[in-house]
C-alpha cells in the first residue's frame, strides 16, 4: 500500500491539529467536559472550514500559508472545546 504524498500546507495543518488535539483533550479532561462533543465539534469545525481554506491554500507553500495552516489546524480542536464548554454551560 502506498501512502499519499502530503503538501507542505497539509503537513503544517496536520501538525497544528495534532498539537491542538492533544492540548484540547487535556483541557477537556481538566475541565471535565464531554469527549464526544469535543470530537464532534472539532470535526465539524474542520469540515466546515475546508471549502474556504482549501481554495486559498491549495498550491501555495510560502511562509504565510504555512503559518495559516498551523494556526487553523491548532484552532479546530479548540472549537470542539468551546462547543463542549458551551453545551455543558447551557445544560439545565
């Protein structure tokens, strides 16, 4: 089986997602938030941003695009943390 070749932007976004996911998971553990809501919020934020970010970042490999890739990848899991916190706060 042959692995796909990732572009520099995809590698940057994957790195940001790995670090953001680890820190978001730690925050969910410490704040006693729901793990399933965290993961669903993370994946929903990532899927919702793909139509917008993919058009802007495809084919670029300059420093600004890599910074955007790392930052966006880092922020997707934190959208899941925010969703889990918000739903826990709104719970009766």
